[in-house]
């Protein structure tokens, strides 16, 4: 739990502000707020200006400039340079982050299989949800919490790297990756809201677990759909776009089917949840592989 708190506090301000500015606001909107996004090839434009932070520097693909404050001594005529481009200059870092999208799904699958194997008497891949491996009182919960947090960190790293690769793609693709970044940051809170063990009275933590699960489930449907819409007309991405549309449809149908069957008392939720999550994890792998073939790494 304390690991989750530390990672969450560290990443929230560093990730959200630069990406939200570039993703959801146009240049005109930012100009009205006194902020300008301007590309630059300078490595350190330090003419009387100061760097405000290392993490925002890494996460921004552009220089963010703010108006000069009254009485400020700076050689810049109108603006103070605050955040420099980093990913565009470090291909190896971007590649490493994108490769995390290949590692994370493998870690997730192995963890789910091993976690279930440690409970052969009372756990079934067909019946039980993966979250039950982390429910209150579950065996090996402490170890599995750590491993799943590592998975979340890897997928967050992939999302950040993918976002930097797609900086020149249609905005809708960056919105999709922005959602993934937000969801992965949110996922570090799973440790605070474990699933209620089956047959026990509902708790606030268990209710919040279900709410967060619904948000994440909706996001896993929307992200492939947005990526498909954003890449369907790009050369070399048409098959990927079609695959993204199919993945979104499978995730929606299988997820909804599992919920409906569970409501009818048919014990197949675990099976359909694994189809849903498996389709999503496979889409992450395919996305990572496709991004590694882009011009950003040539």
C-alpha cells in the first residue's frame, strides 16, 4: 500500500499537467491562458531562464513557455522557457518505455496463473475473478499486490512512451494514450480498495473496487476504439486500426456477457473476464509492436 502511495504522489503532478495541456487544449486556448507550446531544437535554452522540474521535462514533447513576470530579469523578450523536449532526443529511452508494453502483459498473465495455482482447492479460472486473488484475507495477497503494482508501473511507462511516439499523430490517438496514462495512475489505488470476499457483507472498499473496475472496463473499450479511429487512414496502420476495432468489440461483448451471466447465477464470470482482459492485454502487445516499427525509431 505504501508503495502505491509513493508512486501515485510522485507521478500525478509530473504526468498529468504536461500531457493534459498538449492533448486537450489547442494552441489558441493556451495562448489565452498565457501559455504557449512551441517546438525547439535547443537542448537547454537557459538564457536567464530556469528549469522547473526534471519529470515534467521528460514527459513533455515540447517547450512550455510562460509570460515573463513583472520585474523579472531575463534576456527573453516575452517568455521564460520552462520545460524542454526530452523524448524526441532520446530514442533509446522511448524504445525502452514502449517495450514495457510487451513485458507488462506477460507479467500479468504469469502472475494470474501462478496466483491461481497457489490456491487449487478454492480458486477456478472459469468461476473466479482475478481480483479475488487480491481480496481481503486472500492467501499471498501481499506478494501479489507488489507484483501487480510492478505491472501497473510497466504499463504506465509504456503509455508514456507510446504517447511520445504518437506526438505527430492525430490528436484522438493521444487522447487514447492520455486515458491509458490516467487509468494506470488510478490503478495504483487498487491496493486501497480490495475486492470483498464472496459471500461477505459489502464494504466501502469493496464498493469502490467495483466502481473503479467499471471505470477501467469502460476505458479498455474506448481506448482501442479511439486508436482505431485515429489510425485508420494512416499508411501502414489500416490493419492495426481494423484489429483495434475488433478488440474493442470483443472486450465489450465478453465483458457484458460475463456480467449478465453472473447476474443470472451462471458461474462463468472468470472465463469471460479472462477473455476480456486477455483481449485487452493482447491489444497492448500488438500496439507496442506496431509502434516499434514507426519512423520514430528509425
